[in-house]
C-alpha cells in the first residue's frame, strides 16, 4: 500500500522539520554562550541579591 501526499503537504512537513531543527540548534548555541558560574560565585550572588523567585516564564533544557 503506497501513501501519497501532495507537493504542498510535503513542503509543509519539511518546512516544519527544518524550523524545529533550527530552534534546537539556536538553543544549543545560546547555552554555549552562557557564562559559567562557580558554586562559590553563585553563593555570593545569592547572598547579595537573594535567590530568584521560582516563577518561571519559559524553561529549556539543553544537553551539551
């Protein structure tokens, strides 16, 4: 049994797949440019400015 899709449907699927790949790569690149903070520095920051609120707008987990 063969499945047929139109050229328009194929373009839409490919476009969505490419878009998802670009978003994933962009998140990885953003994570690479985040500064690294040691535990000592983090404690100093939290002592000076208190811990951030737990309210989160967006969360992304990127494995590098």
